[in-house]
């Protein structure tokens, strides 16, 4: 998992499983006849030509989280870095067009929700636009996956949707939201220098482990922004809707996550996914599987 967090120490564990981020390559759009096979192509549209740099964590997350100073990612041997992880495989048209528009939406959510230092009060209400949010989360996941430099094609069917060329994804996709709860630090923790209240203080990208119907899952994403935890499940072609609903209902009951649905402008999360201390230990234990900003 990739993460970015504050310099404050945090520890954690939980009911929600995080596993190593699967790694994928750019789409397998073959080069046209007569074009050198070694020519690099845009990971989104497949066009040849100059490629630009793309941050795994968008620039605005760095600007909106000035206290977050370190990066940890699997692509760089899971060591602490002061510079953000990047990839250079996106053409200027995609980077400055559709992908930039998605980041603009992510910036709006960050300012309204993710960048707030105060803990949310339950029930938590969040205003959102489903398809821009879904596209943005899939874009972040695809970028994190390519940074691992391992071959794969799981995202190819989603690229037209990410770019906005399709109104809905070609394959069934589920988006879930959970929210962490504040918890007071113990006297022993405060004596060691921790704040009086645990704060997540981390943004992460990784994989959500779906135990129910795992054989019907194409790919998953777990993206967290401080108190807010998003899970994305992309189902394999042909997975029946009733079966998907049963699996999602089980996750909602087990973890307190809420399914987001197209057309909903507001979602209400009635209960916490887990407390911030449990989450912190979970992130620390999964550090070798994370890309993090902290």
C-alpha cells in the first residue's frame, strides 16, 4: 500500500484487511504498423509521443496537508522519502485534460472533508458526485499500480470510464465509504509524546481484501484520506447483481462501510469503521504493503 502521513508516530490493526497492492502495466494498445515496438505510449489513451510526469498522490494533497512530510512506497523499497512517488507515462492531453478535471474534483472533496483536522461527528454526512469520485479513485489506483512496474491488464476496461468517454464503467463497480472515529490516548501514550486524541494523520493507497466471492473480483482499491476510507471493488464480467449485493451487504454489516450509489448526492455513515488507534496500528503493520503520505 502507498501512503503519505504526518511525522507523528502512529500504531494500529483491524477487521478490515489490507494486502499488497496488485501491480499493473499501461494498456496493451499495440503500436501501429511501422512504429518501433520500444516507443513508449500513454498509459491512458495509448498515443505515442512526449510523456509527462504524474504524481501518485496529487499535488493538491501535498499542499493541503503541509504537516505531512514523508512518503513510503513499495516501488522505492519501502523506505522513507521526502519526495513524492511519481510516474512518467501519461501524455499531456490526458494529464492536462480529463485527469486534471478529476483532480479538481478530488481537491474540492479534500477542502470540504479530508483536510479538516477536527474529527467528524457521527452520523457523518458527506456530499458527493458519484461518478467523478469513482473515476478519481480508480485513477489514483491505476497510477499507484503502474508505479510498481509489473505487467497486467486489469484496468484496461476501465480506462474509457476514467477518462469520461463512458458514462458508466464497462464492468460492474462498487464504491464503499467508511469513516474512522476519534479515540483518547492513554496516559502512557501521552507520556510518550502522543497527542491527547488519536488522529489518522495519513493518506494511503492499497488493496481491499474481499473475502466473500474473492474469485469473482477483478480488482480492488483501498484509498484513505485521514478520517475517510474508500473501498472500490471491480467485479469480473458476468458476476450476477444479487451475488454482488450479498457480498456488499456482508461487508457493510461487518465493517460499518456504506455503499455509494449513482444518483445519490449525499451519503450518511451512521457508525464508525473503526477507531483511529486501531487504524494506525493497521497501517504500521501493513507498512511494507503501502504507499503512504504522512
